[in-house]
C-alpha cells in the first residue's frame, strides 16, 4: 500500500506527539509495514484516509492501536545480565540499609519506610518480574533481619495497554522463559501448565501496574523512587523528547537514587542532571549534586 510523503509527515508527527517516538524519512517502510494492518482495522481504505482520521479523530482507542503497532516490545528476563547483577550485589544491600533507617525514623511504617522501584517502559513484564525475583531472593537470604518483600514497592508502567495486560497475567511461553532465566529460577518461580509457564502468585503480586505515557505530565505518585529502570525505550525518542524524559526522571528520583538505562542509551549531550558511576560491569546513573 502506497504512503505519500505528505501522509508520512502527518502520521510521523502524530506518533511523535502521542508517544515521543521519532522516525526519520528513511523509516517510511517501517511505518508502512507496521501500520498497514491498522488501515483496514480502523475502517480506512488507504494511508491517506488514516492520516485524515488521525488529524480529526484523536480517540483513545485509535491512539492505543497506533502505539501498539509502532512500539517495539522486545524484552527478556534479566536482560543484559550486568545491570541486574549490580542491582543484586550493590543496590539491594543499600536499599535494605535505607529501609532500616526509614523504619527507625517512621515507626508507624507504611509508604515512607519502603524502597520504591520504578520500571518504566516495562513491556510484557520480564524486567519488573526480574527485579521482584531478586528482591524475593535477597529478602529470603536475610533471615533474622526484619526486611521483607513487603518493604519494596515495585511499580511497572508502559504506554501500551496490550503489553500491560500480558504482563499482569504473568504467563509466558517456553521460549520467553528460556530467555534469561536459569533452570533453577525457572523451576523455583514458574509452574508449567500446557504451553504456558505461570509465574508464582507471590512474585506476581509484588508488582503494581500502571498504563503511563512517560512524556505526558507526570503525577503517578507523591513519593520519589529509589531506583528507576528506564531501559531500551528512549532509543526510539528524538533528543528533545529524551531531554524532557530525563527531566522527569530526575524529578522522580531521590537524591541518593539510581537510574538504569539500556545498553545503547546514555545521557551524553542530553542532560547534566545525572552522572554515571561504574558498578561491576555496568554503568548506573545518579543525580549530579548541585552547589
Ligand atoms: C523495547 S521495550 C523495553 C522493555 C524493557 N524495559 C527492557 O529493557 O527489556 C520498550 C517499551 O517502551 C514502551 N514505550 C514506548 N514509548 C513509551 C512512552 N512514551 N511511555 C511509556 N512507555 C513507552 C513500549 O510500549 C515498549 O513496551
């Protein structure tokens, strides 16, 4: 199906406005390929009609359908290994100390005493569930200490409703559990039923879910995050959008918090709000101290 350069511009601007994802003119084939099934699904004859519809009918349904067609949801458990090793070996013990200090300062308990972890652009859940598994393993190894999984608040967000629905179900195919999970963890945390591998309920229940567009004004919760995973999402954004997202992440992170980016992502020439620190075989970002 043909896509004129005029319609390409309209569709590209629409996608940029609603999701922050940017496409150069060379990516015309990608838009063509990914949105072609949507043309008829949206009741349109061709791209021209679809682009007119996008201008005049900014319905949530159409927006979700476009976003779902265009986003890349590629993910896996413990993706890239090293960030999760840094989280396990360095950050979790720090968080445990922080929780203990907070419990001493707020004997009433509740939200102010918890460690808050955000996984944004969480896709089908493998990233936040990897975090939950590590938290579970860490707290199980802390016998005698009063740190439990309930001391951790793990929030996972994504712009796409469809991927969040799959994530919340906590059910995966064999090839999905084969990617990144050791046999030991697969056996410990999943039960096989037919073609489906189902995550244990206690791990599934450690994660809360929220549909959220990271580029829209941000008011998900009043508290700040101790750790943010924002991985393999910003690579699709243009620089202006990346800058806005870094500003948001900086506002969301506590002064002593840690930010994980994807292996292909960094802050270079985009923001001076963060500085990188090496943790094992990975780079982690912290808020730059001012003054
Ligand atoms: C490639 S996946 C990365 C998943 C996971 N973070 C990882 O590293 O394996 C990128 C995810 O970002 C989501 N996404 C794209 N644009 C977004 C936006 N503006 N706000 C929130 N999520 C977005 C997509 O729906 C997709 O699920």
